[in-house]
C-alpha cells in the first residue's frame, strides 16, 4: 500500500521531456520554481499516514529530485514515518548533484530510471535538458549502487525501434553488470504517450529479458493489456528457460500453454523447480540454479 506525495502538484516541472511521458509535452527545466512548503506536506502526511501504509512514495508531475527542499523533507518524514518505508521514483539525472546524491542515500528504497546508456538513443527517448550527459549519469548510478544500503531498483522502459535494438540492449547489459541492484524492471508504454511513439509486446519484453546476463535480477514489470502467448514448453525448455531467466507465476500464465503449466507443476512437485524471493516477489527457478549461486558465494 503506497501513499504518494506529489512534489510538483500544480504543473509539470522536469529536466526530461520523455517521448513516452503520460503528461503533455513541456520544455525542460534545470530547477523547480513552483514549490510547496515542507510544513504543508508534513501536515497533509500526518492526516493520511496510518499503519496500513507500507511505503511513502515521493514522486512528482515531473522530476521529484528537483524539489529544492528534498533533504529537509526526508528528515521530517523520517521523524513521523515509524515502520513505514520511504521510496523515490527518479529519472537518475540529478545524481550528478552531490547534494541530491547524498540525500537519496537516506531513503529506504530508490527507483532509478535508465532507459538508455548511449548518448544518441538517450537524447531521442528522454529528451533531456541541454546540460545533462548520459555518461555522467551512468557513472553516478554505478557509484550510488555501491554505497547505498537500501533497496535499489532500476527501471528500463522500452520504446519500439529506439532502445529495443540488440546493440542498445548489449550496452545496457554491460552497465547493469556493474550496478548492484535489488531488481531491474523491464517495462513499456501502457498509457497514452506525449509523442507519437508505441511500446512493444509482452513477448518482445520477454525475449529482451533473455538477452541480459542471468545474474541480473530481471523482472518484467509491464503486463497491462498483455496478450497471452500460450507457447509449448517441454520439460527441458522449462528448465532451460527458468535457468536463464527466473519467472513469476504471472509470467508463466502469459507465456505457457495449459499443458506446459501442468509440466511445470510436476517439476515443482518433483523438487526440480523451486522459488526464490527477490524484493518480496516470488520467482520460479531450477533448484540447480540456486545451488550454483550458493556455491559461488
């Protein structure tokens, strides 16, 4: 159960103008000018925060880390949150600011977007403010991941014929191997975008997930309007697929036909397939896969 705090409630204020954004196109900015007071946020939070809330999510109509009082706000939230966790959803660009970098270290959970790691594709998809460079962002994301103590999530949103190429995925894979993330979420467009671009299918997301190194904790996040693939998987196919890319039962429901699901059920009963928990999500994986992981550690 998430309670969201919008740090730019009046209009969009962002250092990106992403092609896929659900908000209308808007010129990018370097600093937030229309702000709300920390006291007002905390007052509202006290009215709505209760024990049913699992996480307080800092977000915005735009980029929440542009909020100039973010450090103070997090300190004030920490005073009243009790066991509730804090999370921020950010496009990662402001990690190059040392103040923001150290402020985000205070949060329980951080979700960083990283749609591309090559300059040309990054500029096409995310349309960043003029002084933002992707190589500096990547460097800071890696650095952040090495010292951050909370749960770190990386989000990649794929746009058809832009960052879904084999070349771009190979570059993303190389960078992700250097990032210590709890989970990497792969998604695509599932809301009307600001510009005339389209997403990719669930099957294409799955195929992309198989291109990443199997040590990367990939999760296919977007299932909205996903159409079942209903493919046949033999016992060997199931084991090989799950060895390469552990899947949730939601993934299985979309990818496997009924006979393959029954074969999977028998493999689970026979102890050949087991589950592992990653960031409170259950993934199916071959038992031999887990044993290899244990031997490595």
